[in-house]
C-alpha cells in the first residue's frame, strides 16, 4: 500500500485533465483494448506523456480481456479467453470507493499503470477493478469482460467507469482541471459532477434547478467516434433506475439524455463545452446526426515512436534527428536517400514475410508487392471489396504479380463479421496458385506494426461515410507505405493523388456502388505499374506519405490541439 501511495502521490501535486475511455491499449500483452478506439486512447496518452501534458487516465481493468482469435481450417473464428494478471504490470491502488448498484454496495478498487514518456515523467492510468473479496460474487466480474454481457452488464460497467472513476480520482487526491470523455461510455460521470456541484436547496426559487449545468459543461470535453446511430449506447430508463437508482431528478435527466431512452452520447453532448469529431468529415456527419450541437474537428493522429518499424526508425534517427519528439520534422523526408529508405522498407517487409510463414505456412516473395488490409471485421469495412471480381483480379495478377496479407477480428456477436472472415478464406483458396494470400490470426498491436510497415500498399475500402477516421493508414505512412483508399475518414484530408497514395473512386455520395471497378482500375493501371516499372517513382510516393502524412497525422499534433482548444479554453 505504501508503494502505491508513493507512486500516485508523485502525480497529484499538479492540475491534470482526467481522460476516461472504456478501453486503452497500454501495451501489446495487456488486453485492455479491442481495436481502434483503445489504440487511439493509448497513442493519445503516450503523446501527452511525451509533450508533458498533465493527464490522468481512467479505464476498466478488463481482467478477461477482449478475446484471443483462432481461425479453423474452414476460416471460422473461434474465441478464447484472454485473461491477464494486473499485478504483473501494475501496482494495486491504496484506495477503494463504494457505489450502490441494484441496492447493494459495490466496492471499486484498482491498479496504477504508468505510461512512460520518451523524455520524463509519464501519465498515470487507473484501471478500475471490482474483483474484490468484499464484493458480492455477482459484482466481482463487472470489470472482467471488455464489451461483454447484456445491457444490464454494460450499464454496471459504465457506472463503474464514470461514477466510480470520479470517486476514485477524488479518493486518491488528484487535482483536476477538466474531464475528457473518449466516446460516450463514461458519460455517467457528468451526473456525478452535477451531484457534486449541486446548489443547496436553501435559497432556491420555486422551480429553479439545483444543478450547476454551466459549471459541469465548462469542465467537460467529449470526443465522439461513431458515425452510425446504432453505435451509440442507449439504455432503458427503468433498467438504469433498477441498477443505479434515481439519477438526479427524472425530468432533468430526460432533458439531458433523451425522452425515451438514456442516450449516453446525448448526455455527453449536453454536458460538454467542447465536442469534437475525429476528422473533418466525421465532424460534418456528427453535426447532421446531432443537429444544433457545435461539433469541432480534431483530426486523429498516431504515436510516432510506437508505429514506426525499427529499421525505418533507425534511418530517421540518422537523417531526421528529433523526429520522435517533433514528428513534423518528417516533412524533411525528401532528404532521405532512395537506397536507404528502400533497404529499410525491405527489412521491415522480410519481418512480415517471416511472420506470415510462421503463423500460416504461406510463403510470400519479398521481391513482389504486398497489399495489406487489417481492421475490425465488420460489414461496412468491406474487407471483401477487393474480391468482387476474382477473374479480373487474377488477370491483373498474371500481368503484374502481387500478394495479399489480411487480418482482423470480428466481435463475438457479429455474425456478419464472422461470415466475412470465412468468405475471405474461400477467396484465398480460389486465388491459390495465382495470388498468394494469407490471413493472420489474432490481430493485435504487434501484428499491426508488422503489417503497416511490411506491406507495400495499404488498402482501406469502407462504405462512405461510415469510417469515422481509420488510423491504420496513418501508421503505414510513418513507414513510407502509401495508401490506396476510399475517400472517407482521414483519407479525405490525407490523399494527395499520386503524391501520398491514391484514391479509390471519388468523393460523391453515389460512389460506393462503383468502388470495386475503381479499385481494380487503379491497381491495374496506376499502382502496380508504378511499383513494377518505376522504382524511383514509387519511392517518391513513399517519401510523400512520410513528409505529407506522417508529419501531420500524428498524436503529438493532435494532443497539442486538444490542449489549446479543449483543455485550456
């Protein structure tokens, strides 16, 4: 306990921003993330540590993780538990706090993990944990399963995250200048703040609310990541009341969170002074989804040191000193000799080829281009778009050979996503002998780094306008890997045709139905001829991806914008 107290006290002497996120990717072997939201959260905090931005993060310990993915010979996804032991990586917090859920006390403890900085200090991360002997057995697993369970389970998790997180920060003595909700899962924290800053009933005029809404708004920042209505948590009021009790007065709550169901996004929108989408296009979509709200745009970025492969980082260290601390210096990438950049890329490519052979038995040729595609396997991401016309794909490959490496997990309850993975394995068998192809199981941060650095072209083909951001292409850019992508999410801002990569189709609302043909045309007539026939021209695009995209789409720039526009307003 004394050790934990000493470790937390070093962070409590200065004002901090409290960053709440249901998932945070701390490191590859800690399964407290499922995908892009958690990885972005981790990158945000690593950048905050690097630039000395005082923050403290709050999340759930997720002892059972998300899941480990196995792919059987038929391409079916099999999920396995991904348990981990927090004591191996973190220090037990000295404080516990109590919540009342379903009429009984639930004690919340936790763990301290410190995301270290490239320079000094670091950002403390509190991993909330209800697996305590004092708790009823029904409550000990509330913080076990990331995105698991039914609606009641999710409500309990989100109360623990938001309300329990506020209480834990107070119990540990953190001094806070504001609260940042990374998606709506933690929005119950706004209700806890309203209760904390409520006026005394004495002196209130008849009908006057005791709640200081302006003060709470001034303290809160909200980032929305979801351009799909179904992706926003909505809970039945009666169920929330049964679990959490009376939330302030019902009239106030319904005014803030919606009349019919408690909408966590609406709650966060109404109680946050600064609201943002994660790219310019997503902010536009969010303003249409939620008319009347000022939704700003802070375009996402990725953490330079985390997502640059060792051989490429070595080249940057030699020729662009300081790039880790100031990624904008990569705008000077044009000074890198072609041979050095190509050799570094080939080294990263060989690492991917070796891992593909190890995991799947598929033998790839490092002297042929690799098309990379990896992300959450769900319908709107359209992982199967590349395989819309197998006959044409084979014809293109016979003229100018290429290879394909894919990866990604489907949510355990996403039947369509699982079917998509099976379909990809059918395509793999159909392409055998013409297009070498591999699907890497159990996609995680380590595999992601190998793929975004070892591929020659990074492909992204979502349905417009459903890609809020997409950050894998940003990671590829740090490794000089150009993107071939639909104009959605960040690529609307990042695409300079033929300079940083290439667009699939155009930016019109009707383009979705023509994307397959556009993808094949661009591969056949532009991308593959350039790779095979014009190596200096190809390397010029690699340098464009670095100097124009990596230099801008990084988490250092992103967090400086949050600091100046949201936190210090």
